C-alpha cells in the first residue's frame, strides 16, 4: 500500500483528482501543492470541489489546507481538474514545497 504522500505527489504530477476522507468526511479534491509546513509536518493544499465539509462547501468549491497524516482512504482518479480563481495568490499552507502545479 502506497503512502499518502507518494499518492498525492503522483496525483499532482498527473493532475488527477483525489477522493479522500478527512475528519470523518468524504471529500473530492484536486491537490495543488505538497510539502511540509513550518513545523515540518506534511501538508497539502487542495481545491475541494465536491463532497462534505464541516464548514460547508461554497458553490464551485474552496481551497483547503490539510495535514497528510489526517487523510484516510485516499483514491486517485482521472477526473476533471478543478482549481480556484485565486491560485495566483501566494499560498502559506505549504512552507517547503516539494511539488506544485
């Protein structure tokens, strides 16, 4: 079984969508940046376009910064690529970026 970091790395390389569970909620997302935060924890910046969210999901989707160790049941699939209008703004979720789109 591949680790989540490797799975997400490949998803970014190939611009694939990801289905995963975070905080017990099923989410459909596109990973955009992967690396570590300032404390060294593995983080991923996603654009969530469908699924559930404890804060609600606005129409069209929203950016989510999620720690990799909090994700379970990560599945990659070849679906439409989703992104937000404001991805050109600098992100602060991932301090040390290993890969990004």
